[in-house]
C-alpha cells in the first residue's frame, strides 16, 4: 500500500497517517540530533589537532580513516540488534529484547578484540600504501592509543540500538551531547596542557577519544540501571552467559549491513582519490561539498534508524498495515527534508561554501568557483540520497539485509563509480562528472530499494 492509498482512506484514516508521522518524528528527531552532535565531536577533534600543525593533522586524517572503516564494519554488524530487538518489543517479548541487546554487547567486545589486531599495525599499513614515513609513524602511534576507544564506543552502539527499540531515543541524544562537551574539554586540556592536564599533543586527542567514549557508555549504563521501565529488561543481569542463537542471528543479519555501509563509504572515498587526480583545488572543493552533503544526510540517517525500529515493532505485532505505514511515513519524511536541503544548496551555495573558506586565502575564490557546481549537483541528489538511506532502514526493520546489500554494491560501484570515472576522465567532464556519477548510483539505489519495499509480500516472523 502506497502513501496515496493511505491518504485516500482506503484501509486507514488520515488520523492513522498523522499518528504514525508524529511517532516517527518523536523517535527520529532525537536520533538526528545525536548524529549531528557526533559530527560536532569529529569536527572538534579535527579543529584542535589542526592547531598543532599540518603534519599532525595529516597523521590524524590517515589514522582516523583506518579507525573509522574498521569501526564502521563493526557498527554495521551491531545494527542488526535493532530489527531483532524491535520485533521482540512488538511482540511484548522482554526476554527477546534482552537477548538481542546482550549479544550486541558481546559482539561489540568480540569484534573490537579482532579489529585492534589490524589497527595495532596501522603504521605498517600506511607505509604499504606509500604514505609519508613521518606522517605514518605519528599516525601509527595515535592509532595504538585511540583504538582502545572502540570497546566503549561499539558498546554504546549496542546500547543505543536497544534504547531506540524501546522508544527511549531522547536519552541517546543527551548522551551524545554530554559526550560532545566531555570531548571538547578533554581535547583542549590534553592536547595543549590546559587546566592542569599534561600537554600531550596528538596523543592527548587519542586519550580524549577514549575518555569521551567511556563517558558516553557510563552515561547510558547508569540510565539503563536507573530508569524504572528500562530496568525491567535486565540487560546486564547474567550478561556473562552466552546466547549463541541470538549471537549468530545478529551476525547473519549484520554482515550484509556492514558491507553495505562500507560500500557507500568506500565510494565517497574513491571519489576523493579521483578528485585528487584532477587537482588540489578541486579536491578541496570536493571536500567542502561532501561535508555539507554529509550534514544534510544526518536527517535521513536518523529517520532510517527510527524506521528500522518502527517497522520491526509492527512486524513483531504481525501488523502488515502498520508496517507499510511506518515505512512510507519514514520515506516521505526523508524526502520532505531532502527537498528543503536541496533548496538551501541551490539558493545559497556561496554562503554555505564560504563558511569553510578564509577570504584572505589567495585560493579561496577558485575553491568557491569549483564548489558551486558540485553543490548544485548535490542539491539534485539530496532526494535520492535521503530516500535510499531510509528505504534501506525500512528493509532492515524487516530483517531484509542481503538483497539490499547486493543492490547497494551494484548501485554504488557498478553504476556510481563506473559512471563517475567515465564521465570525469574519458568524457572530460572533470569534477562535475564525478558527482554526476555519484548521483546516478544513489538514484539507482533509491528507486530499487523503494520498489523492493513496495513489492514485498512476505512478512515472516523469525524467532531466535
């Protein structure tokens, strides 16, 4: 059933549509705020490390690329907690919610223990990739400290999934805001030696990241143990006991999500490399446009997580109509806010790009000139980007993860990357060609993922 059918009252009144929209906003808006607060944490790290010097900044960029890709793969797996816990919540199965949350924490710890082996050899990896030896050495030292933050940060991901599924997204926002403040204080103190802290430079930023992740984890754990309703789930009671059925069900659903996230992130990483082949100014303009598009994308990310929870709960209730309504509401909300973002990109490109530029820099005018057409293309693909992100979240709520992964790989790489390369180089369209290729890949994913949701007829309950 499409939104038009719902609005016409064919099987549901307009009040049902409004009620679902309100529920999606109540759940989604705090998650959007949490995503934006997380971006503020990352921006603070980059800003303060940048004050140390270009070498330290370059080292942190390389180190965090390795860290982020490793961390993202773990996040994708753990996100499978959400459809399982949501479905159990829809069934009123407290034990099922608890099982998913506990094994999400188990997977966070297990995955981090494996991922740290890779990160421990970060310097060797960067040298193999022919990066500058001095920068690689600093990056490797930074990685050997910051990697310890992965334990608490991935545990936070598992706890956030649990809390979102039981309609407690507001606390996720508060935890992230507190973390942003803690991160700024620790960064400033440990990097530069203020307020009685030792001056530790870039390693201070790594320690600050550990402290920030621990603070966020402690905040959520205390809330779960304190809040009466949440406490009834007994998430931490006998947490040492293995539940292999839930553990492997999370792995089964989670690895396609992980690959899907890596495919999308890898595409934008590859686009940066291609832009670097064209020129330094083009790469700078690309970086600014990607930052702006990334900020706008936090809105569909929030609605995507909310949609996974709402769809999973409807599936747990065997409520096919509610499931479809939740899915279409999330997709329409993402589309609505994407149109607003598109208008801002289209109408105010100079002002938005100018936020990242120092007018006294002799290259600022050239970067602005190169960035305006990229932001115009970004305005065109905002709708596709938002819809494909939310449609994937809707299907995730139905425990449909493998086929969306295949669709994403085809869209991002077979179509998006190929078209970006062909348009930019053989056909000579340069930076605009790269972004047109990205837009084509995102459009393909948006259409096919939405059609898949619309055509799905199986509403299977999988118990674990």
